[in-house]
C-alpha cells in the first residue's frame, strides 16, 4: 500500500471510538467533479469524476481496518470506458504504458457481459475491478500491488454483499502477504506487512492468527531505505498505535469485521 497512508495513520486513531459505532456515522464530505477524458485505447470521449476535496478524516474511516483508504473505497475511483470497457484506477488512466496498449486492447475485446450504462458508476465496482484485473495483469508484477488490489476487491465484494467472493479475495491478499514475509522481497516495511496479514486473517475469521501477526508487527521496527529518520519515527509511532487499537478491537465487543461499515 502507499506508505503515505501508514504515515498518516496517527490521524486516524483518535477517531477510532466513533469510526466503528453500531450506527453508521455521518461522514465528513468528499467532493467529486465531472471531467472529460479521451480513452487511451479507443479514443472515445468519456465523462469521469475527479476528486475535488477531502481531508485527513479519510484515514479514520472503517476501511482502515482492511488497510485501504479513500478514494479506492468510493465508486468513482475506477473508470470504465463506455465503448471498449477499459477499466483502471483513475490515476492510471492517462499513464498506461504505451508498449502494452495493443495487448490491453486485445484483452478488452474478450470482455463480455458489461451492462449498458449512462454513468460509469452505475456498473458495480466489483465488475469494474474484475475488468481492471485483466488490464493490470498485463504489466503489473509486484506482489504488493496485487495484495492491495485483492484487499480492494474484498472490500467492494463485501459492500455488494458477495461474501464468498470477498473471502476469496482476502484469502489471496493473505497469501500474497505471507509470500512477501517469507521472501523478504517487498517495498513496504515488514511491520506494515504484518499489519496487512493480521487484518486479512481477522476478516477471514482467524483471530488467533491475526493477534499473532499484530504482535509480531508491534515487535518489528518500522523501516525503509527511502524514509527520513523523522518519517521512520512517525511511522513507528503511528503503526504501533494502529496495531494496539486493532488488537483492542479484536479482543473487544465490536471487532472490525462485525461492525457496520
């Protein structure tokens, strides 16, 4: 996941008492605005939404317990072309690697059963992510990317009440996290990966394994070659607060997976 999200976790914990209340809290607003884009595959003009404003409160929302954050929790963040059905995260739309465009076009030609729509957000997020997966598989290879992608899928399957699919996605995310831990090859701090694996175990119903991973995370030093000493210090403090909060939630009466989102 984006390291900046973990560095911002310290903003989220003070709100933890209300983020998972039994009644869904009223969230502060985020804003979206329409903008025209030309599809990089078929050149069709599409109207997509781009974000206008948001605040640090996005890090306090319940999705943090699945280690994903707005905007990927919001429907407008995955675009879908009305003609060729190109589907990607909004920030990748204009950054697709040119050398892979022919292969992407070929893969999209095999996409079927996409419902007709006026606004791309009418198509379920899970379906857009399934198409996006076909695109990203052509050039994204990092386990960390796919671990996050599967967590995002799990979140949206859950939102659409597709529990079996959500569990399957989270199982794949967990397997990737375990692979990252075993191989020692990943861009994240090991402390972060333990947080991810513990979260997925919790959402898969393995609280004993989740607590084991969270405690391993607490005993692991937050690190990163690309981080300043201040960022390392902030990351250590923030992740320890996050992990401690998560442990208390799992041991409490209102664990994240059972709380209303």
